[in-house]
C-alpha cells in the first residue's frame, strides 16, 4: 500500500528538506552485534545529529534490539538501516563505493582518530560492548582508530565513542564546506522529502 505524504505545514516540509540537504551520502556506520537498546538508540541519535543517513547492521550472534519510540527519540525514523549477514559482501560493497573502512580498536596498528581524513568517503565499524569488533570484520577491514584519552580508564561506552567519532567527522567536513551543498542529487533529495513526509 502506497504511503501518503502528510507534512502538516510548508515549514515542516522545508525543515525536512534543509536537514536532508545536509545529509552525507558518503559517511556511514556499521553497528556490529551491539546489543544494548540504549546504546543503539544513542548511536542513531548521533547519526541524525551529524548528518549520517546510512547505518549498516551486522548481527550474527545478537539480535537487533527492539527500540521504543521514547528511548530512540524517534531518530530511527530518519536513518536508513540495512541488515547484513555476510561480512565479505558488506565490506566489499563499501570498498566498491570508494569508502575507507575504519574500525574502533586498541591493537598495535590502531592510529588516533585525528590522523585520518574523514572528508573522504568513510565507514566506521563499531563493535560489541564487551568484545569489540568481531575478528572476521577486523580481518577484512584492518585499519583501526582510537580516541586519545588522558585518564586511567582507556575505553569509552560504545555510544559515546560513536558520538565523538562522528563529531570529528562533522568537524572536518564542516571546515571543508561539505554541509553547504547537498551530497545527494536533486531527484534523491525530492524522493527523501516525500518519504519523510509519510513518517
């Protein structure tokens, strides 16, 4: 059944268009077996806040959590989510799209987040709350980032790490003027506006 657009006012439709025109078509996240619904909801809110439109869901031993409208602040409505079960197909698809793929981690090969040019097409992999990024993903995408910290505890909650990482991407892209011009073509923007009006 076809959805019917119901933007209540021209102002709301204009607001949607303004947000969509700042969405980054070449910046995405992979959530890999993140099980806590509060973490998932917070990550989706950060995606919405910093202009990420696409989130890839890689769930092999955890199910994607059920998100209530209140806990997610409705952010999930505005984000495109794609499920994956085959890591090779997912990673190859991102590479074919020209993305650098960076996973969070603490191995010897990990480099500070600030060392990377996040104005390039980029996908960030966020791992499970307890074990981090799954081995099969690390093998396929060996480039790792870490967030430099000054305290005794050298790890952050996964949703906090997501927010800081996306903010750094936003900072770099904002400085480069990448939010000033739509990254989606006009036809796609129009289609997204009509879709958002049904939500």
